[in-house]
C-alpha cells in the first residue's frame, strides 16, 4: 500500500469485496492524499461506514488526480454522505461518484444535492 504514495503508473485500483472496513479505508485514504496518478478507485462492498467515507472525503481535499470514486454498498449513512458532499464542494477534479446501495437518508441526499449546486 505504501507504493501508492509514490506511484507514477497505476491509473485504476479496484479493492472491492476485500473486508477493508473503516480502518483499511482510512489507511488507503491517507496514502492517496499524495498520489498524483490514480484516476479510478473502487472500494465498494467493504463495510467502510461513515468513518471510512469521511477519511476518503478528507483525502479528496488534497488529491487532484482522482476522477472516479466508487463507494457503493458500504454501510455509509447520512454522516458519511454529508462529509463527502461537503468536501466535494472544494474538489473540482472528481467527475464520478457512485454511492449507491448505502443508507444515506434524506439528510445525506440533501447534502449531495446541495453540493451539486456548487460543484
């Protein structure tokens, strides 16, 4: 995983269905803050929850290369969806976010809708 900091060739990473959970998502997000080449990340079906989603949102503050992020089916609730929405107001690089099959609720959906007005 440490190689992701200095990677200069990997464009896509799919770690779906690997039981990564919140801790793994947080560690991955920390490494991707410095990555300048990865374009697509799929971390679906990993039970990352709100904590993992929030860590990925924080990563998006600093990462300017990621274009697609798939966090579908991860037990993300309103808090995680809201964290992603707030940070995406600042991130102008990400072009595709898949957050399907999560329980983001009305508040998470509203936060994402508000983000779309600004992004």
